[in-house]
C-alpha cells in the first residue's frame, strides 16, 4: 500500500472532518435511520461548525440521526424529500429557524447525479403544475411541459459503508446503500465511515459499489447503534393454524 492510499485513511471521525468550516454544504446518506454515518454525524456537532446546509433524504427522526444537528442549532438550510414525523424539523420550520426546500425524491437523486456527471441542469416533468414549479423555467417538449432543475452540489458527502479498503473502494450493506453512491460523485470531498476497513483487493471487483476514485477519506467505525424507527412484526401462527392453512 503506497502513501497515496494511506493518506485517505483517518484514525478518527474528527480527523476525517478536518477542514470543515461554517457554511459548508453537506450531503449525508441514509434513508430514515438506515445507513446513517452515525459517528460522522456526531463529529460534525463536536466540530463546532455552524450555518450548515444539509442535503439528505430526511433530517433524522424520533430525535435520532441527523436530528442531532437540528437540536444543536447548526443548520440554516435543508434540502430534503421528506419531513414525515420528524418533530424537530417541524418545529424548526414553523419557527422560521431553518429554510427547508422539499424536492421530489426522483428529482433529488437526479440533481445529484447530474452534478456528478458535470451536467449543470436538466428538464423533468415531475412537479409541473405544483408548488414545485414555482420560480422555475418551464418548457414544452413533444407537447408536454417540463421543469428546469439545476444540479445539486456539495462541499462534503458523509456516507456509511459496510466495507472499504484504503483506496476508498466501498461495499454497502443492502438497502443502506440508498443515496450514498450518487452523493459521493456530487461532492468535493467524500468521507466514508466504514464498519470494516479491509486490505486492498479484499473486496471482489463486482462488489465494489462505489469506486475509490470518488472517495477522499475513510475512517473505520466498528460500533453503530443502528436504531429501528418502527418495528413491525406479525405473530407466529399456532401449530393448529399452520396445519389448517396447509391442508
């Protein structure tokens, strides 16, 4: 492993966030509380950086995850797709504390993908005739109206991975992948919080979901809370009921 690889590996979340300043635009992977970079989220609060723009599907829930940023009052703007039952965000919106821009989820992803591909803007039919269209250019193509949406960039992307090697090649764990690979391409600096840091070559090439060329820093974090938002179960059928159902 050469020095270029070693330079990407950081010993602590705080070291991985070196250079973070007030006013930064930060993308954070995760869907609800799934796939949250928990240690990096906490480290941002501890860094003292303020007036941040958060770009994420949602801003935590049930007081957990990114809700920590809301409670610490370090966010001035949020670009997200979902508010839901996030009471912390509801209160911040109602009090005018945070500027919230809600974006259709498909448009949200495509805006980040466009940024990563070097495309400054694109047209989409999503949101035509709704509040989403307010203040945006509308053009007609083939008899249908489309909105002009601009690419969505960030200074940092914080993503959670199952495995990463020292070059930053990444394997995600199932649905925890969510927005992370797209966000990594749209940020100036991508920081990966990996459950396991493995040697170069340990991740089979077909299992590299995010190539290391898009990753700038890697930190190993082996302990995560991984809370459930809502646990839904069904009762195990009784032996009699199972027998009756199979008859």
